[in-house]
């Protein structure tokens, strides 16, 4: 049963805190045992009172005092054990919740583009928060309440056989009947709850999509349509959730009825046994107390199971992300890459996306250390994919890529990417300060280093004109800055990283001519002495490249300098002619 597997896995995550878990288990055993003793002592007191007419006052006070003393000691010990259990359960659950979120976040950050291309960022965040909250609640409830219930039901309930086996069998039979009915409800509603949870996840994703692109929604008058779509998904959630809630409402009624039915059954059957001399009044009272205690515990357990049942789909989604494997695994004990020269070689590289579409075939070229290599061609020709393979966002199915003779699959991914700097078409700034965005390139950079990099990138002047200088917040995706300012920050960030290999992915194509000129000047300073790859549609930006590779349908169809390729009159010359011909 998926429900049980998920529950056990959630508890299994506590292995790293096994000593605390062991202490909590011990505390719950004490709590359950002392609560079990409580109705037995009450039964003994009633039994004593029924015999009081045959006892002297001294005997009554002596036995009664002893029972009351034991009862008080049991109560105090139970309170102490409950305090220990609750306090440490709270602390452990809070600590484990934060650790679970950190583990999830770190794992997702390391997953390759194949995963992120299929996963929605809003859903990933909702899954992280929802899954961690569910784990927190499960751990806390289990150790604070439910473990004692399980101990009482599984261990202590059978021990009532030694008190009065006839009444014990009745109590056990009624308890089993109640549990079987609950399992049937769980089995019947498990699939429906999973469907409801999937619609709830889609609800969050739809909201995140619309809010992240609210300007587009307003510009294209999509507000009413998006509200309508949101309401439709809400109706789907209700459609699948309400039948589940109806069944669990039945369980709630059953629980309350079970308490009354069980107590009445024990009173009736106990009276019959008493009249036959097979049960004392004290035993009947004890079993009534045990029945009430057990049913109340089971009532709490049913509330716990109902909540857990609704949380299982979210927990499954959380664990599914944690189980996602990287498509670019590292070899055991892979060494770190140390770039000495910066030579990059593609050797008969072939690649298909997981969808089956072939993107690259037999791509072979060598970029000499410190040279500038331009990749040009129509959209979808394979240029960006080739550079993604260089960064090991994916691995090629055929051939190999090497830096200074080292196959990229033989070194650690982190060391590889540490040696490659990328300036994207979009600067991809975080909603943090300018300083924090720059420090991504070099976390330990000094203020002097920040300013030196920004001066080279032609960014220092506009930064100091900001309200808080380098401590100015840039807004989501750098919204408070112009396109040129964002790109110059991206260049400064790459300068701070100081990588031996550089990739410029359409770094100026989104800029106007005047801004492009300023950014291009900064880029030339960034490229100095580095092996540089330029992905460009605007061919004027690749005139000075040492080597131009022309891609068509995943193949390199031409290579050479700008002048050589124009003189050949092939595909590159046609691209140049198309861009230089004035629009009619």
C-alpha cells in the first residue's frame, strides 16, 4: 500500500537522529504504560470500596493510602514522561523540517536542465514547503501522541487477557473491527486523494504562472480568462476532494459511536459475567476505563490517519523530487579539473534530447587556447546545445568533449563549471543587492575587486549613481535596471569569476545599437586571454573571431574566418547577405 510505504519512509528519515528518536520511543513507552496502569488502579480503588464494609477503618486507610500513593506516583511520572516526549519531539521536528528543506533545495539545484525543463519552479517550491511541513507534522504527531497509541493497541491491549480474558476478548474484537473498517476506508479513498492533490499542485502552478507574468496577462487582457481557468481548477479540486472528505466523515462518526458501543458492551457483558461470578466490579470498572482510554486514543489516531492520508500525495511528490537522478553523474573519486592552457576539443560529438530529437551529429572541432570561436546558424541548428554540453548540462551520446585533453565525464561537474564563465542573453540577476549579484562570481571578493571588475565592465559609474550604490536592490530579474546595465553587471560578474574559458550566449542581441557598443567594449576586455565561444545571430559581432563554425541541422557545414567564409559564397555568405540587405 502506497500509504504505508510513504509513512514508513517518512519515519525512516529520522535515522540520522536515532538517539533522540530512541529516547522519544522510551518516553512514549513510559507514557503508554502509565496510562494503561491508571484505569487498573481506579478499578482496584472501586474493588476496595466494594469490600469496605468487611474491613476495619485502619485496614481501609492503609490499603487506600497505598493505592492513592501509587496512583499519585504514576500520575507524576506520566506527566514527566509527557513533558520530555513533547519537548524533544518539538525540537527534533523543527530541526528536521529545516534539514529536509535544505536537502531538497540542494538536490534540486544540482539537477540538470532536463529535470528543470519538465518541472515548474512554482510547483517545486510548493512541493518543498508542503513536503517539509507535512514531515514536520508527521514527526511531531507520531512522537507526541501516536506512538503511545500504537504501543497501547499493539502491546498493552493483549495484556488485558491476564486481567480478565473474557472481557479482554470483547475489547480486542471491537478494536479490531474498528481498525478493519478504517483500513477499508483508506483503501477506498487513496486514489481519489491522490487525484485531488494533483489538482491542488496544478492550482498553485497556474497561480504562479499568471503572477510571474502579470504584465503579459494585463497587456493581452487575459485577466478574466486566467480567473476563469483558476476557478475551473478549483472546481476540479472540490470534485475529487469532497468524496474523500465524505468517507472520512463516516470514520469520524464511527469513532464516536465506537466509544459508546464499546462501553455499553463491556457494561452489559461484564454484568452477565459478574452475576456468574466470572468478573468483579473492579474488573468491570477497569475495563470501562481501558475501553474509554483506548477508544479516545483510536479517535486521535483516526484524526492523525485522516490528516496523514491527505498529506501522502504531497509527501510522495517531495520524495519523488529527492529520488530524481542527475543525467550527468560523476564517476566515483573523480578528480577536479585544473585548466592549464584552455584548449577545448569536440570529437565526433552526437546528442539527442530525451524526447528523441537529434540535435548534434559528428561535431568535431578544436578551440586553441586563448582563441575566439564563433558559433552561427539558424535557430535550432545546435549552437546553444553544443555549449550546454561543454558545461555538462547534458552528456553526449556519442563522442567526447575534452579540455586540455581531459574528458569532461572524468572530472567533477563543479570544477568544470568553475572554469567556465557564461554571459547570457538575459543577465539573470537575482532579487538581491548589486553586491550580492556580483559576489556570485567570486563569493570572497573584496570591495576593491568588485569595483575593479565593474570599472572594466563599464558598470561602476552607474552603480555609484544608484540610491544605495553597491547595496542597491535590483528587483526581480533586475527589473530596476536597464538592459545594458544588467548586461554590464553580468560581465562584471564573469570578470570576478576569472574563468579560463568563456561562453557569450547572444550577450548583446537584446540591446540597442548604442548600448551594444558600450557592452561590446566591456566584452572585449573580458575576452582578453581567454578561450572564448560566441553564440551569435547578429553576424557583425563575430567579424574578429579566429574561427567561425556554421551549424545546420546539428552539423558543422562550414568553418573558417569571416573573410574566408564570405569568399566561399556558401551558407555563411548567404546569412551575411541576408543581414546586410536592407529591408524592402
